[in-house]
C-alpha cells in the first residue's frame, strides 16, 4: 500500500504568533498578539471594526516542512471575505487593467519552484504535486509514493481572508517542520497585507522575505494608519532580522490634522524603536497612487505626511527612510495598480519587492561603514570623483549606495552627488531611491550624466571644478572679515544672485554652522561668501558700490584659509559662462579643471 503521512498542521505554521482552536482539530492562525488585537479594535483606532476583521486574515502565514512526498494536501477552511476586502476587490473588477480571478487563495513554494494558486475543493482540501517535473522518471510520470526526492515546502495561506487548518496529508515517508529563522517584520496597511497580490506567496513582503532569507511576520492591516499602542504586544514575541514600516496612504481618504498625525507618527515609531532597538528598520513614505478613483479629501493632511515621516525617522539611528512612491514611481500605474487607485497588482508587487530589496541591500550596513566604503571607492575612481571624495571625507550627507561600480550620496538640501563606472548600477540606484529633492551632481563622463538626465527628466550642464592645492593664501591686512550668524539670513537671501538654488532651511543651517563669511566696512556688510551643501565654496557676492576694491579676492582667500584650517581641500563649481569668477580663481592660483568631468542635472 502507498505510504501516507498525516500531520497536525498547527506545528508547521510560521508567521503566526498563535492559534485559536475551533473544534475537531481545526486551528485558526493569528498573526497579532491578544494585546495588539485589543489595541486595533479599541476606541483609539480610526476604524476598529474594519481593523478587527482584516487583522484576522492569514497574510504572511505559511506552513513550512521538509518531506520526500510526491503529493501533499492541506485541510483548510476559508472564512468569508471581509467587507473591507470586498470593497477593494470590487474596485479591481471595475478597473480595465485589473487582474482577473482568483484574486487570493493558497500557493506553494517547493525548493526554488513556485506552484500556482489554488482554492479548496468541496472537501476543504488543497493538493499540490511537489515532485519536480524536470527530474521525473519520464514525461508526465511521478515517482512512486515513498520514493520521492527530498523537498522543502512552504504553503502560503490567503492574504485577504481568515482561515483555519487541520491536517497535512502526504504520500512520503517523512514530513518534518522546518526550523524557524529570524523574521522580516512588516508593519503596515492593506498594501503590506497583500492587497492585491493575487498570490500570497508572491506578495511583496513574501518576495522580500525570500530575498533576505528570513521568515515573514506580516502585520499589515487594511485601512490602518500610524496608531500608537498597536505594537506594544510584540515585545519579546518576534525575533526580527529586519523591520519594514509602511503606512500613510489612508490619510488621503478623510479629514485629518497634521499636528495630531505628527504626534501619532512620532509615538508609533518610538514604540517600534523601543521594541527593536538594534534591528535595522526601513520606513516608507507614502506609496504611489492615482487620484482617478478616490481623490484626496480636501480636508486631508496627506500633503504633510511624507515630511512628518521623514522627521520622525531622523530621530532613530536604526531607521532608514525609503521613498515609497519611487518603488512604483516611474512605471505605468494603470498596469501596476490592480484597482487603478493604490493597491499594487502582481506586476506592482514584483516591482515593489525588487526595488525595496535593492534599497535595503544598499543601506543595510550602519551609516559609518557605508561612508568608509564609499570614500574608498570614490578615491579609487581618481580625480574625476574628487568632489564626491571631498564631500564624504568631510562627513557630509548620507551614503545611499557604496559599491565598487557606483556611489550615491544624498546631501542635507535633498540634492545628490553621484560617481561610478557602472552606468546600469547608477540607473538602477536612482530609480529605486527615487528623484532627488534638488539637483544631482554627477562626477564622471558625459554618458553617465546623460543617463542621469534621461532617468530624472532633467537638463544636464557641464561645470568647472576649481580646486585649491596650495597653502593658505596671503590675507589682505586691515579688512574686517568675520563669520556671519543666522541674523544675516535675510541679507544673504536678498543679495544672493540665485536664491532659487537654496533649499528650505539650507541657508539658516549654513549660517548656524559658520559656513558664511562676511566683509564689513564701518560695521556694514559689503559682501559675503558661503558654502553649498556639498561643501563647495560659492555664493560669492560683493555689493554694488564696493566692487573692484578687492573684496571678491579677499573673501575667497579668507574662505580658502578657513577651510584649510579645518583640514579640507577648498573647491568650487563654476559655470563655464561665469567668466568673472573663473578669471578671479585663475588669478588666485586655483586649478581650473575642464567642464567635462563635473555635471549638474536639474
């Protein structure tokens, strides 16, 4: 007789924090602790009834086991689809580009193969043939029961509905649970829960966990926002190897006050940081959406959410900010969003997982280690990458990517500085990290600059790097040159020829750290020189009535001396058509490099 094994399903569960007995051996997996379930259903929740119903789903839960069976079956009972999920599925049905049913179900991974989504039959059974057709005895043939090859199997339970499981039946000689690994903990809303992946094993959290070689604990709940108190019950229950936080989309749909949301985001992320103090955590800003189906409510504070998240993340050293919109940003949203509104379909889930995996891989190391590696790469790239190497050496900005073929850093004003020899890697990085908040400085050849311009939709312009290689220039005696304080912000903004180059807060921050020097006659300011976010000298202005008196040279010399005293190599970026500045710098002894090594894309 063929071998047959019957195992209780509950001990094989992963991604569940417990089970609820439902009689006759049936067990319903739960992915939230009792304390968390009470919190999401409390009066503090925006929509407690909705959250309770969607928190009951089995998103991210799987059964994992090793077996030599050729065929396995799972006893599973599906609960009715919650109303909150039905509303989204109705939107999918109406969307011309939406996927076709089934929109949820059970699927399986067998070793490196993914098996299709199935639904239970009338006996509450789902059956997969797990033998690899490529190694079968012959076309269309299976090995005899009990003579199969060893396989690792993961059966993924539905994302959108709750279910209960009872037995796993297999035709092999053994079926053993897989040891648990550390987990990818995903906290979020319906986009995290798996709306509308159509296949629970191919949702972006499942794909990401597979890439990271981690188990998955998915606590996404449709409709949810940053709700303080909803993670407190996780303490000691999840051995996290990485955490992803994805909220923000649901603030679009109803009135909300930015001040209240700011308090809640800060409190929520503080709780996450307290529970996972040493675990790298990636926090997404709002994901991509369209306004076609559900326009943003006019009294919503949605426009402020990304900034609120950004400021809250900056408080916690283990947290990294991710541009959520960029994970789908340059694609065809009508195709990538299953409902034409905000929920990624199968293609969107795949793209989101790929891009988030790239960002997480690039930023997994602590910031100091990324900077040290980026600095080595920049120095190895030679003089063309000097502006980047000098910037990194001064400790400016945040390194987003540090690989042998490319370095990308983001500066305090939102601008970026890029260098590398692998153009494909640079393109991939900029696509995954999303557009810069300002210009992108490219250290390299014209081809790389054009790639960046095409990707960002910007205009590329070559620029001279002028570098001071000597000692401190001789100071002109008798001049009153001193550091400017933030009290001079209005004067600088009014007199600077290009105030549009200044990001919000950039000028005040530069003045606060003493990056501006001013020249004075009889106690009145007559000119100034400053420093950009990348550390380059610039913003040299001499006021009308005081020009051709040597103030430009004196201010530049003073700035050079100040930077040399701090161990820096002074440099500036000068447009080719700025003849006056180039002439001044040549007279002073700066090295003026060709304008085909440094580019700005804006």
